[in-house]
C-alpha cells in the first residue's frame, strides 16, 4: 500500500488534476520560446524614481496575474463549498477600492496628503468587502439562493455603490507611497503585487495546514447532508467561504487602485470575475463543487495572464481577447471530458507498450 | 427530484424577480434635481403642481418656471458624464427659472419610457442624450404632438430634423484633427506611436482614431501598436508594458482618454522612460480631467484635448431664444473645444476647463 | 448453444484499473426460466449485468443469443435493447410526471407523429395482458412503487424482449407488492421470457427462482438447480467458507444481563422533533443493545435522529448519566459521546469524492475542531487501523469512497464513528443493501462492542437480525412508541402483534 502512494507513473500524471494547468502553461511557454525567445528575457533596470526593478514579459505576467491569483484562492473555496461562483467580485473590488480612496482622501477628491494611514484605509476596505461577502454568503447559505443569482445583486449594484461612496468624484492620490502596492517598493526589484500574491498564497498554505478549512469545504461541497450529520454546520461553512473571498477581493481592490492611484468605477477590475472562474476551471476543479486543488487554481490564474500577455505581445486586438479565452474554455471542457481522457490514457499506454517492446 | 424542480423554478422566478427589480430601480432613479419624492410614480406625477422644488423656493411661483425633463446617461459612466450631469444640475435650478426632472439610463428602452413619463408630467422641454442613435422616431413624434420641444445634447440621433429644436454636440473628428495637427506641429524627427483606442465603435473612438489614421497614412508616421484599451487604465498599462517588454522604440503615446494615458504613464514610469515636455515620449490624452490638466501644468504630459461636457449653457441659450420668440439659427450646434499644450497651459485653464 | 438457451455468455473477462472484475465467467439463461444471479457485493454481479447490457465493454469473451448464429456485439444499452435484452433497475428510471402510456412508449415512436388514442389503447392492452392494476392515462407518479416497477417491466416486455434483467427490483417494495411482482414474473416465465433476477433476499430467491448462478470475487462458483442447493450451502458458496458464523452469533447473543440497579447512560424524556414524531421517552444502559422496530415510515429513524439532534428538536430533555445535556445539533451529540450511522448511506453517510482516509477521520476531525487538524501521517495511521480492524476492501486509503462496494462503504462509515470512541452508537439500517458476509460481520461487531461496554441501538428491517442482536426492542407505529419488548417477549410473533396493535 505504501508503494502505491509514492509510486510515480506517467499514467498518474495524466490523471492528476494539476496536469491541466501545468500543461497549458508549458504549451504557452513553448509557443513563445519557438516564436520569440526574448519572451524569457528578464532585465534589471531602474524606474523613474530611481529604484531597481526587474522587467520583461515573465515579470509582467507575475505582476499582472497577481490579482487573478488572489481571487482564484477565494473563488476556489466558494466553488468547492457552494458549487457555485461569485460573479460580484469585480464590483466588490470597485467598492473596496472606492473605500480605500474615500478613507485616504477624507472627502477631498485631490488631497495634498493622505488623510489616514494606508493600513487603516485597507482595513476599512477589508471590512467593507467582508460585509459584501457576508451579504452574498447569507443569501447563498441561509436563503439557499443559487450563488450566481445571489451575487448578481452586487454584480449589478456594486459599481454604483462604489461611485456613491465617493460622491461620484474621482479621487487621485498623489502620495508616492500609495503607488508602492501596485508598483515597486523602493529597494525591492520584484513587483509588489506579486509579493502580495505570494503573501496571500503563503497565508492560504498555512491556513490549509493549520486548520481544517480544506476538509470542511470539500465535505460540505460534496455532501451537505452527510456533513451536517457529522457535526459540521454547512450554512456557516458556505458563509465563511464568501467572507474569505471578500478578504481576497479587498486585497485586489487595493492593488488595483494603487496601480493607477485613482479609480474608474465602471472599468476597474472589469470582467475579472469571469477570469477568476476560468482560473478555477482551468485548475481542473469541478465548478459543481466538491474536491478542489488550490495550487492548480493559482497556476490557472497565471496561465490566463500568460495567455493575455502573449496575445498583447503578438499585437492581437485586445477586444478579441475574450474570443481566445473562449477557445481555451472549449479546449478545457473537451479535454476534461471522460471520453477524451480515457482516449489519452489509452493512447499513452499504447505508446509506452510499443516502446517497451522495442527496448526489449 | 421534486425538490430540484422546485429549486430550479424558484431560481427562475428569482431571476425574473431580479430583472423586475432592476427595472423598477432604474426607473426609480428618475428623480428631480431638488427632491426625489416629486416624480416617484404616476400617482404623484398627476399632482406635480405641489412640487417640493417650488416649495423650496417660495419666491418664484411655479407658473413662471420652465419645466424641463432631462434624460441622460448614467453619471457613473465616466468623469465626462459626471461633469456633464453636474453642470446640468447647476444650470437648471429654480434660481435660473427652471424646474428640472432627471432620468438616467444607459439603455434606450428605459430612456424612451422616461420620455413618455415626462410627456405625462407635462414638461415644456425634453433634453436628451440618447443611449442609441436609432429607435426614437415614434416617441419623439408623440413628444411633438404633446407640444413639448426637444433639445438633443452630447449625442445625435437618427431622426428627422424637424423633431427637435437643436442638437448640441461635440465634433469628435474635429477633436482628433486638433490633436493630430498639434502633434504634426511638434516636428518630431520620427513618429513612432502607441495608439490606445477607446471602446471600438464609440463616437469618441471613431472620431479620435480617424484623424490619426489619416496622418499615419499620409505623413509616414509609424504605429508601433494600435490597440483598444476600452477606456481602461489598467488595460492601457498592460498594452504599453507589452511594447516596453518587446523593446520596440516609440516616442508618442496617443491615448483617446485621460484614464488610458494615465495607465500608459504608469508603465513608462515603471520602466524609467521619461515623458512630458522635452522628454523622450510625448503623452497625449483627451477629456481634460482636472488631474490630467495638472499633469500638463507639471509638464509630465504634453497635450490634452477637450471634450466639452458643458452643454448646459448652450441649452440655456437655445431655450432663452425660443422663449423669447426667436428662431434657432443652426439645428446642429458644435461646441467650442480646445486642445491644451503643456507649454502654454495656465492654472486658470485648469480651474475653468478641468472637469 | 444449449437447447432452449436464449442467452449464453462464455469466458467473459473484464478488468478495471487494479481490479479483475470478471474472470472467465460463463452464464447461461434458458427460455422460460427465472435465474438468480447471486454473490456478495463486489463479486461481479453488476459488472456481468453491465457487460450484458452494453454499459461496459468486455475485455474478452463471447455472448450468444438465440436466433443469432454468431456471437453478438453489444456496445451500448441501445444495442442490447435492439437485441431484446431489457433491464429494470432498482431505482425506477421512468418519468413520474408523465402518464403510464407515455412512459411505456417514450423514446419508441418513429418520427414526430403520435397517435395518442392508439397509444393509450395499446398501453391498456399490455397492462391488461400482464394484469397490472393501472390505467394508461393515469399519471405514473400516482401509482404505487410496485405498480411503477411493474409498468417498467411491462415496457421492457413489450419491446419484444427475450431476456429480462431485474436488478434488485424488490428492495423498496413491501411484502404484498413483492407478491404481485412475483406473479408477474411467473406469468412472463410462462410466456417463455428468460429472467435474470438479482437480489439480496434469500427468501425471494427460493420463492421464485429455478436456477442459481453464484459468483465470487469475479469468478464463477457454479450454476445450481434451486432444489439442489439448500440455503446454508448457498450462503457458504457465496462467502467461500463453511458457515459456522451464524451459530457463533447465536451463542454470543444475550450475554447482556440487565440488572435493575444499573442506571441508564442516556435517557430522553418527552423528546420530539420537527420530523413529525410524537413525544417519546427512551433510555439505554451501558453495554446494552436495543433496537427500534416498526414498519417503514413508522418513525424509527426519526426517533434516533431526534436523539442525535439531526432534526430540529421541538421539545424534551436528554440526560447523560443523570445529568441534563443540551443536544440541539449533531455536534452536541457527538461531544456527548453519541455516534449515528444514518439510514441512507449514499445521501447522509458517505462523502463520495473524498478518500477513504478523509471519510474515516471526518467525524473525529470535526470533534477536535477547526484549528486542530489531524496530521496526514496520523490520518493514515487511523485509516490503516480501521481498514484492518474492519477488513475493509479498498485499493488504498486514498481511494475515493464512492468507488468501494456498498458493504465496504458501510464499514468505512462504521470506522468513522468507532474512531470517535463513542459511548453510545446508533446504527440505523447498517445492513441494508449489503451482502450476507458483511451483514454477519456487522452483527458480530455490534455484540463485541456491547460486550466491551458500549451502548448500541440497532435498527433493521429484518426482524431476525434484530432478534439476534438486541436485548430490548422499542416498537413503533404511526410515529409513536407503542411498546417495548425484552427477555421472553422477544419473539417474531410478539413483535408482529405489537406492531399490528394486536394487544388491544
């Protein structure tokens, strides 16, 4: 039995969930390697403030994919526990961003100095988007409304709420230190968004290790009745996943507003919910809930960013991006279909059998 | 099984319910400038005479006020729209002799509903910034039959000219031409341009892109990349980042909105590429946001083209003319729009033209 | 082919990753014969059926049908149906909101046209010929389960079937309904249809079948005439060992001696829940095995669910060792040392996609709390311990529980609760739908646990199972406790009369 556990075979790789996003990532990287190896060039330069920064396509992917990776964490949990997705994350990120600006500006849309420490603004934003998450969570967990329908409310209303928070003003923060979160911290050459994403991932790993969140969400997602009879409170667990997603959204909101030091309510984090859901799917997680693989989701998020960056690199019209993503979705759905998988396994078995024969 | 069916049913009802909610909340945003309660629904609409607006300002009797119904796009859509809405609200007040009701929507059918309601309310003027160019003929005919005069602002529509008194619009193509002429006058050695477009097909995008495309064709300018960033700063940042990563040379950023220019500049800063007056890259934006004009004042950007949101004063003039028994000379009134150069802009310009 | 044989399967092989499900299995079915296919869970019965109906494709072997010279190829259920092989499953797979006639003809009309009148008349003719008490225009959902089952059979028969497979058709039927079903089966037999009957109920096999084919571990044990194979031998063939185990149980029974000064561990007074049971009182003592009995729907499960806090409690108190404890939800009960194995294994028990390991540790983990996860190493240790203790057949502790056979799933669930070291274990129908061997294992386990001092409540639809294990029975009728039997009174007759209310 021990052998079975540690045994590592090609067959197992195919069956492993994490195979899909890694294969997709490799495919994209190989594509770039063949067409233009300069894709992999990373250079150390200085930004206009004189700080050392790394640059290159790979760094851009790590930088721009951060928000998606952070959202993927929360979205994976929500998907696992509720078997549905939160489509309000983009709008909630707008709310979080708006709250941050509101607190920092203190009502004046173009303040000389920040009116509050950034950490305070961020914590208020965390609170606000946790509240949004809690609102969704109550609708889904307690009132048993389908997640997509429940989150449709904030999806529709969120951006108006975000605008209302700042009285329809578009505040601009001129303080240099605020742009660190979406850019670079002086002296550190790695983009801060990636560092923040890394921090979120580490926290997630720790939470997974030192709590039973993973087991509980999966158990509730797979069989609610059974979980209940095993002493779990499915309502609370579903609720809490939405609140956790809320925290992720607040972090995303901070990065987003910091990137440009201002906000545009109608386009900030636009369509990010669909990308986040796609990341979860790309990670091979069942969108119907149940078992999940967090690592796969996070890799999935970076795969999406890698695709986006690649398309920009080749000057593909950016409004055609969704069409390419659709192609990915199709490939994904087809390749995860049981029949296709069986075919892969069989074909592979055929190849290896042949090789063995030839060797023998 | 039964439960599932029931759940699906319930969910469906919910969706419809929500859709209904959405509708009602949108029409509920049909509120007056002074008080939301006045035009809450048809019941109160019949008795609009007892208006809070009038009550708030006892000095003017309600009979003297000119009633205007204003149908606009959602003010959250952009800074331009916010400024536009704000100027409307500042102009059409009881002090200026108006009694105004507002309706906001980005959807044509909801705007038409609002128009019909304004007819019932008996407004004197209908001010309209239509969501779509078509589909307005019949409702405008109704409006004309009711003796209401129509003034279009910001956007034109596909309807007979006789159906409206005036159309006060920006000439986006002219905005583009002004900008491109300015760029030509800079006399750069070579023109390697990153062109960041707005949402494809929008009037602003078509107008502002047209002039540049023309110049690229005729003057041998080079487009390093031409991409739509859909008015989105982040997307603009990614597109410019991508060009920087590729190592291609460029010296002009022609962004069709201030937001996109800002995103582009963020990417430049990250790569330590200097920009602004006398620097490596020329940065051009549109819309004249106050913060953008400040960037010009600080010489970080080079040019900002105006898209005038202050139609209110023009409308006021048109109404005054009609009320005074005069004729409106031109049906289509093109507003004055400037282009600001970083080398000549003053603090006064920022204060008076910044939105 | 043998004379009169309608179906012959020869040398069938089928393997799944890691399991050889069928090895060189032969099976022959004759015209006008009811043939029982017997075996423990995991013996290969359902695999064989699925190969025959085209759900699985076989690895090797041949299938011959009467009227076909060569071996037939069956690649899909559609193929099987076209060849005259029909299946009626345990769960009814018809549409309850359509009419009887629509259900009988659904998917069989050619083109888009439909002559409703003709269809109804045709349906009535079939119903009448098979003596099925239903009308063509009646909504299917309004028929009893047995009649629905018979309509499914009627549909199968009408499709010119030569081989009819009945897969556990009786598990949700009561005795009268089973009788009706058997009559229909005999009628069909008389018409020359060959019937394959898969069931766990030995009595039913001996009542209706002509032949028995026994499978074990994917291999053919043999084909027997019914009269040549007494029950005991059948069971021992299925288990593959001589059967003294039954008598073992007998000797172990009633080692529990009740003494009056022994105070109850748990007692409930005036307990009721929103699941619709009337107020009831209850107690259990240390090392005692008691049971709830009554017809299906009499409220036995609801009672134990109320004790466990699984439904919303609407009144009453529970005392543990004389002290009142508050149990409003399962976690309260678990913390007070109560464990509950639910009746519906699939719906309430297993967490299908999770591994055997996670399923075993789940309850203990929940009791330990959110911030004290059981380490992976520890979890494997627990899992291996209970896999060994309960001899659970699984490829590894990482295998998803849903790929185990029913009996082994049940053992995993029992392992889950034993791991919490409960003082009081409630087993609601732990033996339903699982094979004889596992049933006996579970009964023995119950008695062993009780002798070690655990209190156990055991619920089963099979009265002799209850009589074997329980020392006291609570009898229920119409969601009310109507009697309590122990000692001398523990006889089949007494139970029956109490359930029926014959005392009065």
